[in-house]
C-alpha cells in the first residue's frame, strides 16, 4: 500500500516522509483493528454478554493502573527524542528504567486494591494474570522512538504479525471451546508478542538495546516533565475506564458486556485522528524550534481543525449505521448496545479536541496545569455516574462519558489562563475547522 501511494502521489522531502508514515500507520491500524474486531466479535458471541462483560471488567480494572507504569512518559519521550535524536540511547535507557520501577509500583497497587476491594477469587486471579501487561507496556517506548523519527513502517510490520498470531491463538481457543480464563491469558499474551516485536525491530533497524544507557542526571528532568502528565493521565484513565468498573459493581457483568461492545467500534473511529495527531506532532515540534511563529500558528490551527472535523464525520457515520452494525456483527443478543454506540460515537469528537489540544500543551511546555482539567473530568465522571447509573443504566453512563470528555478536554481550559489560547483553537476547530479540511496535504511541513 505504501509503495502504491508513493508511485501515484508526487511528494518531496518531509511531505513524502510524513505521507508514507501516515499510510503505513493507517495500513497497520486497519489490519490490526480489523483483525481484533473480527476476533472480538467471535469471542463475544461465544462467551455471551455476561462472560464477555467480566473479561472487559478485568481489562478495565488493570488499565486504571497502567498510568502508574507509563508515568505519563509517552508524549515526553516523543518530544525529547524528536529534539535530541543523538541522545536516544540515554533517553531510552533512562525511561525504560523509570517505567520498570513504576510497573512494580503499579503491581503492588493492584494487589493492595484487591485486598481492600475483596473481589472474588476467580476475578482477582484473572486481574493478577492480566497485570503482566503493566510490564510489557514498558516497551512502548520503542514505538515512541520510531514515531519520533517518523518511521512507522517498522513497528507496523511487527503489529501486523502480532495480530495474525494472536488471532490464530484465539480462534484455536474457540475451536476447542476453551473457558473464559484462556481468553484473558491470550489477550495478555498479545502484549508480550508486540513488545517482543518492537525490540526485534529496533535491533534490526537501529541497534542493540544493550547499548541503552542509564543517565541518573536525566531522571529528575523526565520525572519533573512527566509527573503532571502522570497525574493528568491518571484522571483520564480513571474517567475513561471507571465506568465499566462502576457498571459491574452497580448493575451486572452483562451490562458491562453491552457497554464494552459499543467501545469496540469506538476504537475504530478513534484511530485515524489519533494517527494524524501522533504523526504531525514531531513535525510541529521542529517548526516551533525553528522559530517561524507565523507558520507554527497556522499549522496549529490547521492541525486542530482537521483532526476535529475528521472525527465529526466519522462519528456521524457510525451514529447512523449503529443498528445494522451491531445486528450484523455481534448479533441480536447484543442489540442493547445500539443506543450506547449511537451516543458514544460522539466521544470521538471530544477525544479529538482533547488530544489535539493536549499535544499543543505538551509542545509548548505548559503541561503542569493539565492535571487540573483532568481531575475535574474525573470528579464529574464518578459523580454523575453515581447519580445516573441507578436510574438510566448504561445509556445514562454513555451520556456521562460525552459530558466528561467535553468538560475535561475542552471547556475546563477556560478555567486556566495559560490554556485560553488552547480553548480558542479548540472552539475554532469545532465550529470552523471544516474550512481547514482542504489543507490536509499542506499540514505537512515543507522541507
């Protein structure tokens, strides 16, 4: 697909580099998410809403603690690796050490929470098994490195291979009619496969991971830069995942299954804006460093407008086709997920506003206040879910999700003076961003 694209579109310099990167990223996401969705549908039909809900509860429970293991380092790593590529061994080595220590802390936190929560033995065991993902996710920093040098081709091949192997394993489990715990194990094993693939790609293309070096002088800087993002990310993860945990505790596993079903399709419409955001960010960093203020401001406006309006278009399409989409995939047993999907589709717009604004906040080094808006979102999410779920169930929780994302990612910026310029960009993107769609090619910075 990438070679087909190159032959038919005349691009030069960074334009060609970024366009190729986007095509590879899109190709990988289409294959990976398509495979995951297909297998997910088969697994959901096999397990039924009740067991499928429990499986997603386990994943959501552990996901709440992943922010400790990642420590908000992802975007800081991309930024620093983009600015100082010659210091990659020190940045990667130091960040890996920080991540592994934080993963251990996250595991201890999970164990403590299970003791306090007094979950049943089976659920607790499944959660502890899935905690292996806290350690495998540490190697996402390799992915961040390839993102920083705008070379997604190598990690995409790894992720596609993981998709086929993981899909084959789960189909095999379906064939032998394996119990629920085997599917949770297989899902955790997916992360082992992708982490191994990242490391092999780095070794083949860049060099040996053994060359990474720990720089104790870099630790305070990375912690200081990422700590606000860790706090902010903790609030984000909580309000994005706590709904499924609350639904299980306040209703039942079956309701979690319906809610999670809507989330599977939501992942499909989030990937395109997400890829565009990740790909363009390193280039925006470079133009900001060049000191060209006029072009930087123009690119920021185009960036936000394009990302937001792509999300609006995708959300509209999914909202319209929600009923046949659920019926033809998950089946009649999951039709209760239709109204949830129709509402949750608009979360994409809120996430596009939040992620594009968040990337600009990081690029401009004003992330220390980001935690305020996300804590607001966390409070709103938990508070409204406590009020709404008992009366309106999962449909009410879906509306809470939209309200939470819009408040935390956009409107809360109005409470922070240094973020007023971000809010203005977001409002422009929401109401006038359609004008920027014709400049999607020009968003790529010239060589």
